[in-house]
């Protein structure tokens, strides 16, 4: 039989790991955008566009994960 408190702790742990992964993704996208800087080719322009979209999407997921985590507290 699973202890309800244990189940909540496991859920909190999963949310913390998910949040950490998303924040790592954000840092990666920010670094890539910094490395590209001002695009000098169409390839770099495309990369910049994709990384901006991924950064925005992941940022939304981070906010969602933080809201979910705060509800578990």
C-alpha cells in the first residue's frame, strides 16, 4: 500500500526535476541565441527564429510547471 504522503513527495520530486530540465533548456536556448548574435546568413536567421520560438515555448512550460509545483506545496 502506497503512503499518500510518499506519493505527494514523489510528485513534488518529479515536478522539481521537470522544472530543472526546462530551466536547463532555457539556458541552452539563450546561449545559442547569444552565439548566433546578429545573423549573417539565412541559415543563422532560421536558427535564430527557431531558437526564439523554442525559448518562448519552453518559457511558457516553465511558468506552467511552477504553477503546478506551487499547488503541490
